[in-house]
C-alpha cells in the first residue's frame, strides 16, 4: 500500500483552545473550503428531507452527507453516473461526503452475513441479495462523484463481546486496506477517510487507530459510537480513538448527535459531524431552541403568539408563531415539516458557528460552561 501522493494539505489548523483539544480550521475539498468544526446535514437519498438544495445552502451548509447503501439500491449508482453524478442529479454544487454503506447493511437489511470478501445482505426494499465489498463500495462512491469517500467497515453491535469485537475490528482493517487500493485506481479528485472501530474496548480502538493510520488516509473517522452505550462510555472511547490519530488531519465523528454530544466531541478534538437528529426530530415535532428542546404539539402552545425561539432569526422564527406551528403539525400539513426542518438545521449550523467563534476568540471553555449553566436553568424551569 503506497502513501497518498501529490495531495495538498487537507486540513489547515487556524486556532486552538488552550483548555482542550478543540480547534478551528479549513478543510480543503475540490468543491471549496469548509470551515471546521462543521456539521453536515444528512441527505440520505440525495435530498435533505423537505428542503430544496437552495434552501439548505441558504442556511449555511457547505457540505452534506449522502448514503451509499440507499442510492445503490434506488435509483442505482450507474443511473446517477449517467446524469453526471450526484451533484448534478440533485442540483447541489457544494461538497458531498458519502458513507460506505456498511452501517445501513447491518441495521436495515433483512439478512446480513459478514464474510471475508464483504457483507452479504438482502435489500430491505425487495429482498434481492447483494454482496457489498470494499471494492464495490468504492465503485459506487466514485459513480456518485463523492468529494469525500468513506472506507467500508464492519459495524459492531452494542453490547459486543471482546472476541467478536476483536475479530470484526481486524476485518475492518483488512477491508480498509482493500478500500484504499480500490480508491487509488480511480480517485477522481476525492478524499478518502479511514474509520476507527473497536467497540467499547480501549485497547481495540487504539489498535484499530494505529493500523489505519499506518495505511495513510486523508482524514479519519471514529465509528461505532452512539449505538446505545451511555454518554460517559461514548466519550471515553472517543478520547481513546482521537488520541491515537494524527492531529494534522481532520477527525470525523460519525452519526453523532445531540448539541451536548457535539460540544463534548469538539472539546476532545473532533472536526466533523453528521446526524439525522435535527431533520428527523423536526418531522416528529421536536424542535431545538436556545432554551432547550420543545415538543410543538403540546397544548401550552395553542395560543402562544411568540416565535419558536426568541433568540433565533431563522425564517421560521421571523415569520411564524408557536401557535401556528402547532396548528400545522397537528393538522398534518407539509408546511410544518418544512418550517420545522428549516429551524432545526439553522439551529445546528448556527451552533457550529458559535463554537468556531468561541474557539477563535479564546473563550471556548467559557462558552461550554455557559452552555451547561443555561441547560440547567432551563431544566429547572420546566
């Protein structure tokens, strides 16, 4: 396996927090520079649900995540390639990160068997059997035109006994080596990220990190967290993983999470995040505000003419009352999904802006303490 050649610096560190491992930086992709720490809205099927790409860009998103597994099954990567790739297919001119499809195989498929060659599974759509290999995952992501590709890894359940975790972690390393070899044959200007696994075992996570760092990737993700374990254990495994990764390269925490999770992960040195929480919660009527989460269907909002969040200047909060948003949601109106999603994504993207500003201004520790002070006050007032 050869080292990555001819690549400019992927991450330029701008500023660091003296109290923690938090930092700001610039992530360089072929479709522009992305300020970090960054949150990536999830566009599973080539769309951030209920919003147009123009609206997502208007909220400030510089990069989104799309799902290899889902797009492989429908409409198919070859069809998307005929349309010029996912960017043209969905009219999104900015960067796209694609996951490898591994997690969805293990979590959604009606049948899945892990083999040395790859993951054999049956589609959750029609039962068709497929074998997802590292090479096929790279082929799909190349056809999609991804700007950041993820290697194929094995996803460990929680809990998972040590012997099984050790076996699957070793298999992940072998799959990652094959993923890189396949990427080298057809990089198309994309970046390639490795993934740390190891379950909830510190020694396996250190071993996994050391092995994939030796393979040499543009960036590194921490996978297999927020899968049901308590937050304290998640943060412990995150610290172990990040400590074993090179500090000059971007670190991506996959599938996490709540504002609290993001804050703590940034504190520990993470640069990139994705999560379905803001969009999924929006569709279920749970909204993030500066005063904590609220369920808009609650009767206390029936005659409330205040904006959803008095401290928010998103389109939803500038134009609509809590009473109207409650009415739309209880009536099953599609506008409820759109307005709720606009607000939640704006909240997350602005939260990342505030984190970056606090780190740059040398007050991230104060920002973190104030976050928890306000959270405690809001919980006491409920």
